[in-house]
């Protein structure tokens, strides 16, 4: 008899067990063989399957019985309350952008690009080659593979103007993703209880990293061209902060790109105060109508601590990033990294390096720019057509998101819930503010799956918002 016969007996007996009392005795194996016209081996396989599911139990020499229902003993974790004590600072909950949603929903919430926007062929080939090489079995240096350090240094150095000393490979520390790097940087350069300036709104992951490291965040409002240098200067002076977390290119969530003049002014402010600028260049590969020029290209005195990730543009499965930092700060950050993870998987480093050094990588980036522009424009047009109560200040020149202002009276939790019930997943803007929100916003990702559904998704958002504001 084949597995189909066994499955048929399992299904029939499961139905019988469901209607039987706990402890009821099943028919004998001989009876089951006759009833189902099956071999003893097939019947035994069926009984074993039911036993592994906890539905029946065998008593040698007596028979097989329906398993008695057992009431689970309530578990007591009260001792952990005393052991853990109060957290040093309130920890934000995990971002709504990370939650799993049904595959048939319209996704506007995620922080990652859809699979069809990734260089899948390059990634698969790179992983296969890395698995056959030494990287699959050897431990890389703590600061990263020298070849990958060289690549990150060259990427930044190629945009460094004359008169500024470009970074060297020794200035590079490879990270297991930029999120891990932020925690190390905040811990090493700021310290628990010390102030950290941060744009508001800003990346929720940076807010979370600051909370987990006990850093005291000082919000600095940002606008369509970046934060006002006067506000930054005043915040440094009033708080004594020695670091400012910034996203000059395609900020998450707003999509803002600082002007060159604004960046130079804020760098001057940091220099006057003897402070660091922690530059998160998360969207370096996602330029659409402009080319990102990192603030770090204008600094060779160690004021800018530069982070660049490959996770979003190469593959979410290849969590590789790097921080480029000069001077004693490098050793301090490297020390914290060693304490946390010792080194980054050589297999992932080799695969990441393979992808970004293939001729097809630049071809992919050119195609990606066109695809992102098409998606961005489609979503923006759909929002303007179907969500008349929403306000979209401008189209971002790069990145993955639209930052949409809603009426101040909007009940955001209700809007998120109503849209979700209708099959559209959105992210409330609340979690991108390190303090109280400056208004009602939603962040909409235009790099998610099924862009053809964007108009329908916008229509559902518009209808839900109209009911919300009614």
C-alpha cells in the first residue's frame, strides 16, 4: 500500500478520535486492516502518525487509546521581573514596517524593495561561487575582508574632490547590516545618558538603536532642504551633544535630499562644536533624478562617520554594510563591534563583493533607477487622484518612499486598521518621530510588490480617510 492509503486512514481515524472520549480504546490493528482493506504496515504507519500528533497513545500489551486531554500548567515567569528590573529607557515596539502581511494584500508599509527589483541572477551566482571558495570555511579579519574594505573606500573616494584626502581601506569596518552599526556607533561615540542630535522625523531604526543603547535623543526639526543650520548650532550649544545622526540623501521617511550648500553649512557647525556627524547613506543605490554625493566626501578630519549598506540594494539575505571612520573613533567602534559579533560572515562578504564588482551590477542600477521612477510617479499620481485630503509636498529625487501629510484630525491608528481590513497595508508616520509627531503622516513605500495595484490601493486609502475625517 502507498502513502495515499496511510493518509486516508489517518484522516478517518482523526475524525473518529475527535468524536471519542479521552481514554477511549481504538479498534485493534486486525480490525483496522479489515475495515480499510490495508496492510498491517500501512495501518501501523497511520497509527504512528496520529501518535506523533499527540492524538493517541499506545499502551503495550493493552491497546491504543485516545490521548487524555491534559490541562497545561500555567507557567510562572514572575521571577524575571525582579531579575530584569526596569529598563534603563523606554524601548519602542518593533516597527510596523517589519510585520508580515498576507501575500494578496497591497503593500505600502515595508522598508525593503520587492524581489523583482533585486539583482537575483547576480546574487544566486555570487552565493554559489562564494560557497565553493575559501570564504565558506575561513574566518575573515575583524574589520572585514580587505578586498571589500577596498571597494567601500574606492566608492567614497571616487566622489571625493581634489584637496580632500580620500579614505583608505583601513578606515573601513565591515558590518552585519547598518542597524547593528548604528548601535555600535551610538554606544562608542555617544554613550548611555548622553545627548545625540537627530533629525525629526528620522529613521525609526536609529530611534530604536538610540533607545536600546540608553542614548538621550534631542530632536532637530528638518525641512525640504534639510535641517536649519541655526537650529543645529543652537542644539549643539544647549545640550553639549557631540554627535548628530543625519541622512543627507533621500532621508527615510521624507525622501529629502540636502542641498550642497546646506550640507556644507551643517558640516561647518559640527566642526565648530568639535562634534561628529553620523551620516547614514542607506539609499545610495536608489537615486532617481539626482545622484547622491555623500557629505563624507567633503571631510577628511574625522568629523563624518559614514555608513553605507548593501542589504536593501543587493539582497535582504546578504546583510553587509560598512562604516568609514577615521582617527581614534575607528578603534573605539571596532572594539564595540568585536564585543558584539567578532566578525561578519566571510561567505556573505564574498558574495556581496562578487555582486557589486560584476559588470552586470551597473546595468542593474541603471534599470533600477528607471523602475523606481515609474513606480514613484504612479503612486504619486494615484495619491493625488484618489486621496484629495492628502498633501504631498514634492516628489523625492531618490529613495523608496513617499511622505504624505494628512489632516491634523486624522485618527491614524483607525486609518491603519481600516486600510488593513480592506487589504491595504500602510505605515503610520508616528514611529519616525523621536518625540511628539509634528502632524499626521503616513509613509508609503513605492518599491513593494505588484505596482499595478497602486491605484486601487490609493483609492482604498482615500475612502478610508474620507470616513475617518467625516
